[in-house]
C-alpha cells in the first residue's frame, strides 16, 4: 500500500458538480466576455495496451516512443497561463509507463493541486492499481471509456485493431481489473467519470451500459456521439434520428443521482428541427444533467510533450500552430482564435448558453452552414 499525504493548499476549491464544471468554456466566456485559455491538455504517451476500434488517436499509437521534453519546460509554460483553471493528461494510455507516472504525471498533478487548478486523467484503468493509487491523492477526475455490457464486448471492441490475436481470457482479466480499479478509485473520493459513445454498437443498449457504470461507483456518466475520424474512419455513421432515440432511452432509464454530462451533440438551439430543439430543452430541464460546450479551441489547447507542438485538440486534423519552445500558451491561443477554422465556429448565443459546434460536428453535418448568421430559436 502506497502512503502519500495529500499536498496541503490554502486555495479553496469548489466541488465539481453540474453547477460547477470548469472544463465548460461558457464559464470563462461569461466571465471575460471572450474566450480565454483556462484549460491545458497534455499528451504524455503514445503507448497503449489496447487498440480500440473507435480510438480517436489510434493513428498516433506506437510500440516505442522517444524521450519527452523536460518537465520544467511544461511547468514554466503552465505558470504563464494567467487564467488556468484545469489541466488534463492524456495519451495513448498515460499510465502505460510507470516512469511517466512518477516523473511527469505525479508532478503535474501536484502542481495543479498547489495552484488550485482542477485535474483530469484520461485512462483505460486496466493496469495495476498501484499506478493509479499513486496519483489518486492529487487527482480530481479519472476519465475512462466504457462502451461495454460484458467482457465479450470489451474483447471485441478494445482489441479490434490490435493487429494480432488477443485471447478472450487475457481481455476478460483486463475488463475485471478495469471495473475493480474504477471502484477502488471512486472509494478514495476521485470523481470517476465514465464516457460512453453513442454509435452503431451502443445506441440500443446504452441503458444497460449506464447501469453497469453506476454499479462501478462512477459519479458521472459522459455521453458523446461517435464521429468516425482518422483511426476510426471506417466505422458506420449513426443517423441523428437514432442518436435522439438513444438519448431518450438513456433519460428514461438513468439513475438520477448520477451526474449525466452530454457533449459534442450535433443538435443546437438554432436548429430548424423542432425535435432536436425539444431534446435540448428537455436536457436543460432534467435534474443532474448538463450539456457541455466543446472546450477544444475555446478554452483548451493540447500540448504534445514529445515535440512541444500545440494543437487545437489531440485528435484533430488541424496541424500544429505553434510550439511551447517559441511562445507562451496564451499567445498561441490568441493565434488560434484568428485561424479561419476557429472563426467559423466562434459563435455564441447567450440566451441558450451555447458556444456553437465542435469542428468535427460542423465538418460532418454542417459543412455549408455559417453559424455566425444563426440565432437560437427559443420555443
């Protein structure tokens, strides 16, 4: 058993809740009147023990990776972010290497805690619990993906693109470890947030997936439609009508004590489709349910810790538009806001608390739509 005393800090931190989600860019937009960089995501690994069919960063995964930048270089750049509220650590599987856990992830979480900044790790939590136990005293949110109703689902989905045979027995052991690790982390007070994607495999059993997530002790269930891109570009696209049906099924069967967070929905208050507007109105009225505006490029940037390159998100096709070796992150964020792509989705309807579409959503469903010329339809 690893014994670590939580870092002491005098900075008060309001509990995360549907009323307090610092990853949502609507908060900083209301506070400052314009988008500000309040969130920094860092890619610390391109290694992973799984090869999920839906992986957004699957094309970047490797079997061995080069050295990372000195941690101090990243910490110095974080120090310069004037309105920093959250950090996120992602991969690959960030905790794949115990050395990365100890030499990068732990110091980054300790830095965040000492500054009063919220933290999140994106992980499959299938590795030995000791790695997560080391991080738990400093971590706010453990974000996991959960799109399964059984070990069979996990085996089929989680190793679909492994390139070699992975036995069912081996996959089943990881599945059980994932569930056990999630429960143990939840018991320590970490907010374990399980994300499920609405796609061709899950849309008609999302209620069963939700039940298992609740049984795991997760206090938040994130739900996002899947948008096939890059590694997952060959997967079927689910019609928007079936997305609506899946959300309706979920709302009817959900445990209302669990925070349900929807994100990257392809439905907007300015839609001419009354069914989509009715759904958004229902979501706004449901207790313990939130619809998060997309943070990527609105209050968040991604930093690759191998190269220092800065991206709008870790899975976007948008090339890097700067490097932390040459510029402050706030400067690079302002540079991104001047990018034509950023301007194409930089709209805001205060009456609807909406910051406009995600870049992937716009490209898939709204290629020819100018959101800057649309307004929310308040029924």
